C-alpha cells in the first residue's frame, strides 16, 4: 500500500503510512512529528493539542500533539526552539519515511526514521540529533510521546524480600511539584502508574531508571507499549532515569531518554524505540487494580520477549 499525502489535524502535506492493520500519519509541514498511531479505521492513541503554545525568545513553540524529538536538558528557550516550518522528508518504499529538520534556533539538527512492519502493529523509530553548535554540549536524546488521557505504566525491577542482602536497584526522580499522595499515582511492587485526569489541572511527573526495556500507556482497552534498550553502564539524565511520565489535566506524555554524553560540533547521538499496540485489554476503567492490570500485562510482555 503506497504512502498517501493527506491533511490531518489542520496541517497540510501529511504522509499516511498503513499496512492495513495500523495507520501512521506524520507531518512535513512542521516537526518532525508523528501525529497519528492507531488501528486502521480506529481511534488515534496519540494526543492532540493544536491550540497550545509557549512563547519564547526564539518564537512560539507549539506541542501540536503526537510524538516529537527533543534534546535534554530542558533549558528555556533552547529546548523550546520552534519547529513550525516545513521539514525535509524521504520516502523509503511503502512503509518507511525519514523526517529531517535542519538545525533549529538552538543549533540542533533532528531526524526520525519511521518504519511500519508489513503486518501487525510494530513500528521502529530511529531518532538522530546532530549538534551544530560551535562548542561541546552535554545532551541526551529525549523522545516524547503525547498520548490520550489514560494511564502511564512504568515497570519496577523484579521484587525481592529483604531476607538476604538486597541492594538499591532503581533511582526514582521527582520534581519539586511531584506529590506522591496525589490520587493519580498508584505505587506498586511491580509498576508505578500515573493517570491523567482532566479534572485535575496541576502537573505531576516522575522518572524511573527503567531496566526492563519497556513502558506502556493504557487508553480504554488499548495498550500502547514502547520498547527500548537499557544500557547498564550508561549515564542517564535527571538523576539517572530513562523513562518519565508527565500529566497536567488531560495532557499526558510518556517520555524516553537515551544515555547522556558530551557531543562535539558535528557529532551525532542516536536512540531507537519500538512501538506495539494491543487491543482488548480487559481492565476496569479509571484507576486500574494492580492485580488485574498485572494479569493483563503478563501475556503482552511475554509476547514481546
């Protein structure tokens, strides 16, 4: 099935990639951005916020929605360098496209290659950033996915009792505004959950050193799983975490970060992740029961091993 040119979410010159089971829509009018990921003829698992914007000294930055490529650390205005102009793209056959943005106002060049599998829901993303600064910078790739208002799920390392020596295994990073008593949080032995709630407009966020190589987002009966490689010896951002979840009212992000490194002028960082979407996940709506969620998750994760 050939890649089609469509309009989507008020943006022209979008590219629709489909294998008959899953649709992806990316835009070439701004970005790079992935705007749609969901079943063919079904709903979009990604969130859309076309009217939001942030004013910066470099211009107005807009989240638009969906998946974007940022660079850690979060510095204002550099991180929010606007990406509101058309970008370059290259189509590779019927199921793959590369989105490329020349250096932005922060002197960072960005690229995402998106490849949909011939069947099923699997999508492979290759993120690349290249520094066009004139001096070395300490950065990490920050791959951020705006999702629909659901439940972000991050796994803890396997639980062990303290019957014998049990070392510290997993950093947890909290923001100054993080309140672990907020009812949107569920803290369990196997997972930490953070749920979006349109009625609660205050922000919440946490980060975890995720060694299990996956995180997920539950939206209704659909489970969106993001897979990646954890590097044991790597230095990661934000007190050594690589997975973060953010909520603010209906707005929700599931974020992955690659290893942190000093990058010299012209040098490149790369980070890959894989998406899978599972339907028919039987979990009660609202704040999930952890045992019920675990029973639903176990076969899904086993199928990806």
